[in-house]
């Protein structure tokens, strides 16, 4: 249920994410998204029971990720030369996907 609540919040706030990017710029909203993602991640460490706070923190996590994704694609689109734009978007997508694949595996390794 926590994942579903976070996804619904992320979906409902999508129209405003675009407006925030237009108003404040992709770099500033990227930082706000990182802060929301960090708050949701670190806040989950403080939970010791299943309470409504898990929905709030999961929503922060999912919304932060949505803001980061939208801001990063917008930023790359703005700075990449038109002839290399597709390549730049593909690289940032591949880098994020690689991090999502390797991050949990590296986190599970206990004997570093």
C-alpha cells in the first residue's frame, strides 16, 4: 500500500512539476527533488513501526524521484547541442538505470 500511495502522489503532482521546472529552472528543481528523495530515504530509517508516516515518507521518496527525472531530462535537453540531444538523453537514462540496478546489489554486500 505504501508504494501505491507514493505513486499516486507522484502521479497527481506531475502537472505541477512541469510548472516548477518552468518557473524555477531545472537545476533548482533538481536539487529540490534530491532533497525530497533524501528526506524520504533517511526518514524511513527512523521508522520503528507501521504508521501513517510511512505513506508520507514514501510519497516524498517517489515524488523526489519524479522531480529528479523530469528536471534532469529538461536540463540535458537545454544544454545538449541539437545534433547530440538524443545521445545525451540516452546517456543520462542509462546512467540512472545502471545506478538503480547496481545500487541495491552493492548495498546488500556486507563484507566490503
